[in-house]
C-alpha cells in the first residue's frame, strides 16, 4: 500500500471535481483526484457536449436531409466526445493530461473515506492511502431506474446510450420529460424516428417556468413527438408490441411503445458507500442528506456538483468546485444560487433564472410579471417565428428583477443579462436606461424593462 499526503483529495473527476482541482492548484495547494471511469465526467462524454452536437445535427438534417444524414451526425458527435471510429467509448486522455499538467495527481480507481482525513483508492488489486487536509466529494449522479414491473427484462437506454448511439432505433419511447428527455426526443424525432415521451406530471420541463414548458411541448408536437402528460408507466412488456417493440402500460389504461426505451425520469446520487460516517455524516437515507448547496458537510469534508444540490447543472458544478476551494482555503465567501440559470437547448431554446411568479408569491414578494411575445418582436418577425416569449418578474419593494424566462432564438445567451441583473441587484431604472442592439433578442428585454420602470413610477399627474 502506497501512502501520500495532499491538501485536497477529490473523489470524482467530473466538472465539479475538475473545477476544484484546477482552482486548488491555482492557489498552490497539492491535489489528488480520483475517478472510477471517465475523467471529465458525463458532461463532455455522454451529456451536455454530445447532446448539443446532436441537436445541431438534427436541426441541420431538418433543414436539408440530403446533406446532413445520421452517419454524418454520428461522426461529428464522435469527434466531439473524442471517440475513435471503432471504439465503443470516448477517450478521456485529454482530461487526465490537463489535470496532470496542472500538477494534480490522478488515480483511476474507487475512492472511499477510510477515516477522517484519509481516502483509500483501490484499483487493479492495489490500494493507495491518501491523507488529506480537505476531502471533496464530487461523485456526480446516475440515471434513475424506476421500479416498473417487467422493466428488468428490457435493455433500457440511459443518456449514455442515447448520446453515443451509432444506429438509429426503429422507434423511441422516452420516460421522463425533463431537459434530457425533451432534448433527446427532439433529436431522434427530427431524424425520422417515431418518438413518444411520457411525463407523469401536467407539463414537460416541470422545474422550468410554465410558459417555457408550454413552448417545449408545442415544439416537440410540431416535430411529430407523441407527448403524453399526466400518466405514469405502470408495467412493461418486453417485445410485446408491433414488430417487437417494447410495450409500456400507462396509468390511464393506455399503452406506449418503443423499440428503445430511454429512461430520463431523474438522477440518483449514491453516497452510502463513500465512508462519510467517518465525519459523522449519515448518507444512508435514514436521515435527510443536506442537498441544499451548502457545500461544507463537516470540518474538512465538502460535497460539490450533483451530490451537493440544489439543482443539477454543469455550470453549477463548475461554480461549486471553485467556491468550495476558496471556502476551504479561508476566503470569506459563500455559495449564492439566486441567479442560477437554466437552459434547454431545443429548437427553440428555453431559458430561465430566478423565481417563477408562483414561487415569488409563495415567498412573500410583492411582484408583477411582464411578457412579450417573441413572434411579434422585430427579431421574431425576422426569423418567421410563430411561438415563444420573453418574460420578466419584478419585485416592487426592491425595484429589481427577481426572475426571467424566455423561449425563443438565442434564449440561452440572452438570459444572462437577467442573470447578472439578479446577481448584482441592478435597479430596473438602470436596466431600462441601458442600450440594447436592435433587433436582437435582448432588445425585447429593453422594452420590458422600460414598461416595468413606468409601472413602478406609477401614474403621472
């Protein structure tokens, strides 16, 4: 057994772990980082990067099927995830190399806390004992497998299968209507795969603004997706459908079929085997685990990324990795999630930040929402849009923005003016007096800010 001492030992080398490692090395701290599979995590290999490459390919295919077919899309996706033509998996060598070049020590294996300040890494019959002043948990999450009778007989897909597939399925059934399920449903539908999506609640993208949810559902329907809301999967029958498709029996008595079944019903975080009890932390589920984004679990123990909460985003993971290191090294900082942006990269894009009107009312804000239809804006006319919107939520007391939502072209970029406005508590009058380029999507915000300032000013005598 080898033995080494580090300032930070990071278990998990996804976006959160990498961010923490680079931040710590930038401050001169010694770092060991451990992962059992891909350095870089899901995002660059089976998550954000390949799914967005496929969404782009699907849009190109829809515009001109003859010049952008599935084989071309598959090759481009493989390039994006660094997967050789004949390889089954992406190659994470560039992530390992980057960490080593930064001065971090990398271990590919299973990391577990053996005692307070001690992490053991097992691989290939060898064990490394690493002493750490700070232990950082950045183990990510995994696709949830719902307890549906009969599902065990089906070789279901997760986001890994859906983003790495080299062959199109004959049909696809997506269980779950969050961002992952919606984005991948649009990809496959646009490549001509008969696609259905089943969501247990009344709307897709249930954590997004209701207006965004409505646009996402309409966009999928226009692409031919069979959108089934307010129904749950009750049972599964392998190969019992048309041409050997799998059958999912739904809670309303109907059925849905797919030759491939994509599970997108959420993500699970597994912490019970990590040895957190050495720090007095119960991760067994017997007591609630604090997934509220606080980061510090105990003196010398941190959780970042998916295990930390409060949401699941790569950009949140990057932020948490950096700020956890700063906190551990004594900086007077704390995580702030008031301006946490969310984006679904479909066509059209949907993005939001801050509170919805319902959340704001429940929290006691005296607020109002203003909405502009994208289709009747100059930008919307220019691109021949016939759906979409831009909305802002304003707090009367502070005269600041507390929420925003948009579903339209460039939404994932335009939302960041609202992100900064919420973060910096910029007065509405300042936003209204800011010049926006015409006829950009952001220019629509200019009109909304002006209207909000007028409303706050009240009637003029």
